[in-house]
């Protein structure tokens, strides 16, 4: 599957995210061209789990997201319910 864009509201802020599908049910999340982390569907298939960019393989050939207050209104961090919200937006995009 090709990369695609979604818009999600996280903690009251809207984010335009670029989604890069990987192997089954794993999606890299990019914001402002930089990798924020990834989400993956849990084993039971009902929930999503976030993996922070700092916990991903350091040899990935993608630029890492770095917050820049001069261009970013808010900073995106995959935490709390963010994986569930992004996962639901991905499912909606895929027509599930």
C-alpha cells in the first residue's frame, strides 16, 4: 500500500499526518516530513499500540521528527490515546 495522509485531532489540536504502511498492520507516522514513531495493531486485533521514535531501529532511512517552535504550532508525541485515534483514522481511510 502506498503512503497516504490523514488528519487527526489529538489533545484538541489537528495534525496532518503522513502514514507509511509497512508489513501487516504496522504504520510509520510522519509529521512535517519527520518520523514520529509507528503504530501497530495489538495481538487481539482490537487496539493499537504506539512505538516512540526513540524506540525504533536507529538505522531507519527516514528523517526523524525534531520539534521546531518556529514552524510547528504544537509538538506531536505518540502517547496516551493517540495510537487509538490514529488507528481509527487509518481504518476509516481504508474503509474498515
